[in-house]
């Protein structure tokens, strides 16, 4: 039996339910949490109120979906952290690292 049907329902009906749907995003957390981590790091603060102008600016950017938005902010956060010397390696490696996230994402928005 092939586990590459075109629709998620076909996946479920085929007995291949362990395959994630096409729209599953490998990046954990919510897009707004990634945006917050990026803005907090960019403004060099841990105060979300101080980072609000960045949050407002970034909220005007549109993305095709939440996964693309999370990917964007994860990449931007990786660029900032690598440029600061707090993380080594390439931006590409950082972005692909499933364990990497900022504190807002790591703490579930808290």
C-alpha cells in the first residue's frame, strides 16, 4: 500500500495516519511567540512593553501561513544571535535545529 495519497483524508483511510498532513509545521510554538522572541532580542530587552514598537511594525508583515511566519522569525532570530556571538554555526544550521528557540517559545508564551 502506498502512503503518498494526495489528500489528508486519503492518508487516514489508507492506514498511514502516522504520516503528518501536508500542512504540518516542524517549528514548535506560535508565530506570535517567535515574533516576540525576535523583537525582544532585536530591542535588547526582556520587557515586551519596550519591544511593542517592534511587535507593531512586524505585525504589519503578511505571510502565506503561520509556518512561513515562524520560519521567518526563527531565521531572523538565528541571524541576530549568531551575529552577536551567542551561538556559533551558520544561520541555515540554526534554522534547521529543531531544538533552537527563544525563551518565549520555550516557555509556551509565558
